[in-house]
């Protein structure tokens, strides 16, 4: 268990550092204007048009870095700062989210897998904590059904961990598509393209840390289960 706590604290620290780095990158690169004055909304709409996706909507949403693409209604939602921002950070984020729309249009396999898992993960997120807690309490009281309930909870949590790892290639590929188009379309130049890359790399690190954190937590529950079975 001591090894787990060392790992958990380490991941928590790295998570804080990655989150702080992303905020610093957002603050820094939001000060770099695009030469053409395009906003995030303009960038998303042009990228969609250039790829023949005129049926995808681009809308504004509240919050900080709440940007996302919803394949169910084919809508790109950009946070206000990105939607109206005419800077490198806004362009990078908008192109990234539009990259998800391109993945959807081309039936990108990891995106299809992630979308298929959404209903299951939504159910799991709602109940998994209670199932795990119930299983551990029953095991502690010597109940014979405790291990089975805990194992069911571990199975549900494993699905969320799988979801986190499937998310990695989805996010990385969306960034690759977005950055390639920004360069090809001349939205970014040799002077500011590196900043766009830096912004999306900082965002990608948050998904890596989230996946590792989920894996570490899954291993912790497995150790509890195995330890309880031995006892």
C-alpha cells in the first residue's frame, strides 16, 4: 500500500504541475495575435468548410477550456475566450476540436470506440463509488458477498480506465489534424506555429496524467480485493 500512496501523491503533484502549465500556456499564447485577425469561431468554420463539413455547427459555451465536439448532434462548442479570441491559443484549440469533427466524418476507429463506451462510462461514474464502498465495507465485516460486489465495482472502474486510455489517441490525433491544417491553410506562420504546438501539447499532458491516475486507482482497488481474499 505504501508504494501506491507514493505513486498517488506523485501523480497528484504531476497533475497540479500539468494543470498549472496549461493555464500558463493559455495566458501566454492568448497574447499572441493571429496575423489575419481570425477568431476561434472563424478558424473552426474555415477548417470545416475546407474539409467539406458544412453540416457541423460551431457555438459558444460558458466556462474555461470547456471546448468540446459532440458527435451526437455534430456541434463544436467553444468556450467564450476561444470562440471570440483572435489569438494563437484560440486558433489551436478551435482547430483541435474541429479535428474531432474530422475524426467523426472519417469514422476514426478510436473515436468510435470512445463514443460506444460513453453510455457505459456514464452509468459507471454514477454508481461505481457506491459499489466499491459497499464492497469494501462488506468485506471488512466478513460478508461472503463483499468480494463479489467489490469485484463488480472494480470491473466498472476498469471501464473508466479503459475510456481514459482510448481518449489519448483520440486527443493526440485531433491535435495532429488541427496543427497540420493550421500550417497548411496559413492560419499560423513560422513565427507562431510553435506556440500553437506548445498549447496543444500542454493540453495533451492533462489527458496522459488523467489516464495514469485512473490506472493507479484501479490497481489500488485490486490490491484491496486481493488482500481481502487472502484474509
